[in-house]
């Protein structure tokens, strides 16, 4: 399985939507933590739920955080929470949403980069 990654820093990458089947390859690629920024069912009933992804992530030995945010607006509180996750989760970290864009926006807002 090929996972499309965009590296934002030495310890943080973003990706488009990931499902449960991607968690073992993510762990094998060396990631320690996953942040899911996509709300459940945003893409309809075929989108994997955060609980199914979380179970697969934990089974693969990953730390998993569900932090859903809207695609067009991230609040100051959400940005602060993302910064806190960046500071405290085991690295490297992979964050994802539908396309990777909002995870990248959160990263830039949280780090000033």
C-alpha cells in the first residue's frame, strides 16, 4: 500500500484520508502517532469511522488522536490543541484529513510556519 505523504518538518507529515488498512503500513514506515482531523461521515457513509481507524492504529502500536475540524475554519482553540499534540505525542507524527490540506493548515497555524 502506498501512502501519499507531505513532509512538513523532520517529525511531522500529513496525508489524505487513511483507513484502518493503512495503520500497519504507517507504523512500519516508522510513525509513532496519528492525528485524524476529519469528522466522521464528512465524506458520506463509505468514509471509515474514527473508531475503526483508532482500533487498527492501536493494534499497530500507534498512538491515535481524533481531533476533527471543519475544512474551512480552524478555531484558535483547535489550533492550540493541535500545537499541544505536536508537542506531546511521540514522534514522528502523521496527521490526516480528506486531502491533507486542513492538517497542513493546522500545522502551519500551530507552529507559525
